[in-house]
C-alpha cells in the first residue's frame, strides 16, 4: 500500500491521488458519505484536503456543520480511494501526490476537475 511522506507536522504531505480520475472518485466518496453534493464550481482551486472540507461544510445543512464526527467521517471517506491512514490527514494535506513523474498528473487533474465542474454547471 502507498504511504505518502509525512510533513513536518506529522501529517501526510498528500493523499497520494495521482490525477487519473481518482480525485473525482475521492470527492464522490465524500459526497456519498454525507449525502450531499459539493459545489464543484471552485473545484479547480481545490489543492488541499482543507479546501474540500470547506466545500463540504458549505454543502451541509447548518445543523450538521458542527457535528463532532464530521472530520473523522470526512477523512475516512476521502482516503478510501488510496487506502492511507485517515488519522494522518490534516487540512494542509495535498490532494495530489507531487514530485517527479507525477507532476504532469497535477496538470491533468486540474483540467479534469475543471471539465467536470463545467459539465455539471451546464
């Protein structure tokens, strides 16, 4: 199983998503877990787990936004795609793996996320 490197704060640097559509699956896992649809209009700007969590908070009904188990449920759902330990995911954890041969996947992911958002908004 893939284990991304840890950042200085002890959290994973990234979820380990590579931008081949796995990021879309991870977002859908979150949506299914919480029974909501995230606003994808700003998806091209989602770089970190915290960005997606903010979108989730905005999508949740007001009375569910402060549920004490939201973060735990969220990290479990968003990490299902890669299988990494959800307890080592922080708000600054990057969605996509970085470095070397995977750098082009970031560009592809941005294009894919933008295309999905555009298709949904039509």
